[in-house]
C-alpha cells in the first residue's frame, strides 16, 4: 500500500474556521482570555451528533466559539497559511476553501473587506506553500434568502479574481432550499461553480431539490443520493460531483461507522467523488485521513484511490496547468514502488 500522503489530490470541501489547527485554537483563545468548552480542550475532538436539531445546535455552537478566536488580520492569515501547509503535507495540490463572509463581517469591517483579506491571505499562502488555492463563498441557510443574494452578488464581483464558486451551508433541515434559487441564479450568471450542501442530513429528495432549484454543479456531501437509484443515475449522467466527507458523516450520525459510508456503491454507479475533510477542527481528521479511512473500511486498492484523487482534480476549478501537473503526479504515484510510510 503506497503512502497516501504522497498521492497528489485536490481538496474541495473544507470550511474556513473548521480548517483551523486545534493548537492554534487553544493558543488564540489563551491570548485573548476566551473560555473554551472542555469539548474543545481536554475532550477534543468533541463527541458530536446531528441526529436531531439539538445535536446540530451543539455542533454549531462549537463552531461559533472557534470562530470567535479570530480577532486580527494576522489570525486570518495564519489560519489560511496553516490550512495550506496541512493540505500540502497531506498531498494536496489544489484547495478550494469555503467561507461565509457574513460570519466575520462585524469584526473585520464588512463582507467586502473580509473577502479582500481572505483573498489576499490565499495569494500569500499559495506563494509560500506552493499550493494552488481558490475560494468558494457560501451563504448560510439559517439566514434570510435575501442575505444569500447579497453574498451571491459579492461572489460575482470576485469571479475570476480568486472566487470560483458559490455554496449554501449549515443544517439542511433549516430553511426552504427553493427560496435560495434567486441567489444561485446570480452566481450562475456570473459563471461561478454552484456547490450547495445537500444529501447528508436529509436524504435523496433534497439532492433532487438542489439539482432542480439550485442547478448544483457539485454537492456538498450528496452521499445519500445512493438511496434513490434513479436519482443517482441522474447525478452521474449530469456529471455532478459529490464532495464526500466520510469521517464527518460518521461523527454526525449520518452513518453508524466508516464501513457503512456507501463509497463503493457510489463508485460502482459511476459517480464522481471528491473526498474532503469538512471541518478538521471539530472532527479531528484531515485530508489524507479521509483516503486512509476509506482504504481501510472498504479494502480499496491503490488504483481505486488514485482514481478518487483524479476525480477530485477533474471536479475542481483548478487552472489547466495545475490539473495537468496533478494528474501526472497521480499517475507517477501509482506507477511507483509500493513504499508505505513508517
């Protein structure tokens, strides 16, 4: 079994605050005297479940606490740089990091100023680490759909200038997905990739809603499309990629264990899969670990793992030269000797 840290790959499902290192969270909290819950300190990673609304509320509360430690421009730059460093260490060659600027606007001078800061930090981190990077601006489905339109217009302003997509995050069970259609239409007209969350906490019907009303190019998660063979066939035929995050699926109670994550069924149906880490800060698992857990849970051979990496690159919005380099690196990894890490 070859070393998965050496397998080139793209990372398409990583949330901004959720990318923070645990050590960085503790350091920044201590600096400013912020009291963290024990589940983010001595009991980390926290035990989570989103089986009911109370469970998701607890998850969101921990995320909000973590976001509160980002107080300065330097904190934001550090988070982006460390996320890039961690992806490079895991074999990442391209990262699309997802952020909702409205969650940081009050402290950083508004959504435009914060977006400028993040994009500048991305350029800086990319230059320092060699990792190709871009941003997906995501609306929050617990807020009013008019707020999503504002963010879609913001994303459209930056299309081609570091922003490659528009998403919709938070608890799928909240809000009415159809109401966000006008926001996604704004992003679609700007040529942005459309990547709403769907098909994790809710089943296949919500995947259908995301396709019909939001015109999804990729689905954040989308794993439960496997529950409806006809829908899955549509996902495959339309070339909609699924950003599957196995460790978070289990942590949130979507599946009981890693062997239950239906990756083999999705692959057998011909689905395009991009494995992602989602929120390493809360789930304790980064990019290479997603490949390792699926290798162990489903006895995947290296050829299958290489194809998963290829699919992540093809589903990305990386420039053509970056895609070519990463795909060549994947081929070289698979052709090379079987040299697992110690």
